[in-house]
């Protein structure tokens, strides 16, 4: 069966297909074992072929953006990992509406909006994922969430059917979006406003400075590990529990921002996950708070 996955993948698409691709090379925290098969469809038609075929053959699929919110386990990922960053990254403007495909880096949309003199995306400067990952996670910062500027989203269903949903019909939450499990986000339409370029640039530079001051950007990480509970910022509780700088192997709670786990060089996913579990236990025992994970852990157990 394993062999067949491979044979089929390279027959179905012209886009790149990698076998046993080390996921540490495709995730920002740089941990994780191999993806059995990593496919880069070159356009919507190829994606449709992939999805239909995988559906018929019951091949498990995982959509990978830029891997900036993912911890892939050391045993890797079975089936097909599908990445849209090479073939689906168009962006266009219609009045004050930007349409951007799922594989485009969110930062390219932020820069595009600045060039066009549009305001609304400034708080998202520095969030390192794709449009697809940003929508799936309802990415946000400084009180803003991507859903706030979203007009509608287009998705592919299991059989390859394409549907567009207005924001009002989508169930976003804090760092989340409820979608049927097999749906793939293809693109979003975002409504912005005309703004003054100097003001936009001023905001961008202030958000960017705050990010550089607060986040440990000099080490690989997956961004914030936990969602902020209603009792206050997760980082505050972790810091109060004395865990800043705490290590499991090469995974460490960042001394700069306690809600970040950084990879000191050769961390394994196992060490990152162990450290996450240890934090969860300690915060529950000491503060009675159940931390909920923001990062997604995927791969074989
Ligand atoms: C240094 C750093 C700083 C960060 N700062 C922030 C921040 O300020 N705010 C914030 O919200 N996040 C932040 N993050 C986390 C991360 O960048 C966001 O969650 C981002 O939106 C994830 O996008 P991605 O493309 O990397 O998604 P991935 O990590 O590749 O995937 C995340 C999830 O989305 C799903 N997904 C991806 N694309 C699609 C698609 N097309 N269709 C359906 N599902 C899809 C994946 O299957 C997975 O479940 C930070 C991360 C880092 C490393």
C-alpha cells in the first residue's frame, strides 16, 4: 500500500512530489519526522485531481501551509501532505477588495496592501504563515483577527466541488475555524479601506517593533504554544510558575516570552511535546488553569 501511495502521487500531478520529506525542513520549529509523500499541486485542477483520488483510495491527507503552527511527531506523517505554496499564490485587487490564494504568504498580502495604500492589515505584520493557514487558525495579533477583514472564503470539498462562503456563514473562534475535516481553503476575499500611506507605514513599523521586542525571533519556534485562557495571558502563568528557561533536551521555554518554546538546535518533537505536557500539568496543579494548545500536533504516534 505504501508503495502505491508513492506511485500514484507522481502520476497524478506535474507539480513537485517529494518522498520521505523531513518535516523539520517544512516547519518553523524545525522538528518532525518524514512525510511519506509531500505534494505540491501546481494549480486548482491538480489539487482537485489529488483530492478526488485520495478520497477514492482513502489516502489520509494533511494540508500544510508554511508549517508555522505545527508540531510534527518524530515518526512523521503517513499518506499525503499537500502544500499549496508553490502553485496557488495569486493575489489581485478589485477596488478595496483583495483576493488572495491560500498558498500565498500572509506577509505578501500585508505588503501588497501597503503598496496599494489600503489600511486594515497592519496588525498582521510579522505573522509568518500563509493565507490558508491564517484563515484556518483565524490568526491575529494586537486585538485584530483575520476574520475581521474577511468578506468570503472559497473552499474545495472532498469530491473536488468548490464552494464560496460569506463570513457570516463561517464559524470562526479565537485562533480557530470550524470546517468540515476534508475541506481545503483555496482563497479569501478581504475588504480593506483606503488609507494614508504614511499612517499605514507608521502603524506597521510600530507593530513590527513590538513583535521584535516581545518575541524570541532568533530561534526556531511555532509561535505561541497555548491560547490565552480567560484568566489572562498564558505566558504570564508560565512565567509565574518559574518555567522561563526550563528545558527538556533541546526544547526550551523561551526566557523572552514564556508562551514560546524554542528549538535550541537539534530538538526532537518528543522533547517539545514533553515540555508542553509538563507546562500543562504544572499550570493546572499550581493555578487550576487548563491551558488549551494553539499549536497543532500531527503525525504518527
Ligand atoms: C515567530 C512566530 C510568530 C507567530 N505569531 C503569531 C501571531 O502573532 N498570531 C497568530 O495568530 N499566529 C502566530 N504564529 C502562528 C502561525 O504563524 C499562524 O497560526 C499561521 O496562521 C499559520 O499559518 P501556516 O500557513 O504556517 O499554517 P500551518 O502551520 O502550515 O497549518 C496550521 C493549520 O492550518 C491548516 N491549514 C493550512 N492551510 C490550510 C488550507 N489551505 N486549508 C485548510 N487548512 C489549512 C493545517 O492543516 C493546520 O491544521 C506565529 C508563529 C511563529 C513561528
